[in-house]
C-alpha cells in the first residue's frame, strides 16, 4: 500500500479498536499525509480522469458507448483485443474508468456516466476530444521531458505530432476562422482558392459553401492528412470543385493563378526567420490583386497557447505564435500591400491577417 493510497482512504475509515485508531492517528500526523490528500484530490485524480478520457476518446470507446452500453466482448471485438489474458487486461482498464466515475456498469455492460464522458462522446464535440488527445500527446510530454531534452539535445519532430488528431483539434477555433472567411471571401464572382496546410479540409468546404462558384486546390505537407482531407472532400460531394494534394509550400511550383491563398492555423509551423520567405512564396502564387488570408492565434493568449509555444520551442521545426505587429511587418516585407490584422472577437488573441498582391509586379 502506498502513502497515496493511505491518503486516499483514511478519511472514509470507520472507527476501529483503540490500537487501530492509534495507528491511524500516527499516520495522519505524518507531515506528508495532508499534502498527499491535497495532491490526490486536486492533481492526481483529475490527471487520471483526463488521461483516461483522452484514451477512451482516442480509441473510439466513448463514441461506441454513446450509441449503446457495451459489454466486454463487444469492446474487445471493436478494439481488436483477442485472447483471454488481454481481455482480462481490457477489463482492468475499463474498471479504472468505473472507479474514476467516468463509466458505470449495469448488467455486465459498461455505460458512460460522467458529464465529461457524455459530452466528449458526441460528434459535435469531436474537436474538444481531439484537443484533449493533443494535450496528452504533446503538451504533457514537453512538460515532462523538457529539462531532459535540453540535456540530451533531443527535439520533437513533425512525426511526434499526430496529424489527424491535430487536424481535428484545430477545429476548436472553427467559428473564428469561418468569421474571417466571411469577411474576406468574394461572393459575387468565381474564385480560385489555394489553401495551404488544409488539415481536415473543413475551411475549403466552408469557403465553397459561401461562394458556390469557388474552385480550390488544397495542399497539406503530411501525406496522411492530405489523404484524409481528400476523403472528406469526396464525402462532402466536392470533388468536382476541390482538388487535394500532398505538398509543401516551400517547394510548391504552381502558376500564379489564385485569387485567394489561405493559411489557417499554421504560420507557427515555420520558424520566425523563415516567415518572410514563405509569405513571399504564398504571394507569388496569387494572381495580381489577389489576397492572402492568414488566420492564427497570436502571442498573449490562454495557457493552452503558451503550451503550444513551449512545444514548438522544443521542436526541430516551426516557432512561437506571432506577435500581431511582427506578422503585419513580415507580410509587408514579403511584398503585400495594405497588410493588416483584424480582431475577430473581443478578448481573444485570434487574428485574421489580410494582404493584397500588387497589380504591377514588384521590382
Ligand atoms: C495545426 S494544422 C491546421 C490545419 C487546418 N489549416 C486547420 O486550421 O484546421 C497545421 C497544418 O499545416 C500543415 N503544414 C505545415 N507546414 C506546411 C507546409 N510547409 N506546407 C503545407 N502544409 C503545411 C500541417 O501538415 C498541418 O496539417
């Protein structure tokens, strides 16, 4: 039995014979016990709960249990767990979910119990479930390993991010990006759009719904992300208007034919000293008079954004979220006219940056 276990159980103990009461008194008088009680309640249990929910969301367990309660055999089948021993291990994992109050068990079937589990299980809250996964897979490792990584010189790479999770989690800012598109996208005339770093493709879909004559090329650096985006575009019935390719903005070789280039939530995938060059590349893909719409959270936001910054500090690519004035200056340096930032909603460090490609070629 660990001290943490003692701390977690002592409060609910019923009076016992004198000897046991004396032992209990002694244990409780140990200076660590009050601290352990606080740690257990305020930090450890919430951490277990968040980790369990992230895992249950990640493997689809929440979604299946949202449809109907599931018994062990059903969950084992869906998860591809075979053999008696591994099914026993799966049961142990599920029972921790029950112990934590996320699930309960009724007539041999596991059901969602906590409000958080029920909310995260709904498709409409998928971005939040993915954000929780992202926190576990990126924010927790950088907090845990940061000092060691400085000693060993190890850095995170793109492979340490799960592109498909990030493509889903970034949708937490969907209403803000959509508002930025509403403000910038031409509706009266056909528009040729290039979206760089398209993720799931949701913003191309939105732009296509705002302007029914819009056609688009959507690219993403990561093959698996581009494949999923292409699948989504097909499911949304947009293949005749939207082409998806895997591609890197830094090496993209296309005619300057686009009326609008969009970059949503990815400027921090480029190091600060690379940003003028990549903005210039984006500009050179625009037709004369075409516009860049770039959306991003900026410096000075909530703790989650600081954690994103921290992760990129420890990565071998990218950099911190931009300061608003720095990015406007970089766009101007990259040759955009009238580069400016727009606040989308008060109190949020989320901005839309817009600039225009000059009509006459720059010397
Ligand atoms: C945080 S995700 C944002 C996805 C999407 N734009 C959204 O807002 O939901 C950033 C995306 O940019 C892509 N990306 C990063 N660097 C890129 C590059 N050099 N060229 C093209 N895509 C890039 C990543 O692969 C990733 O899918």
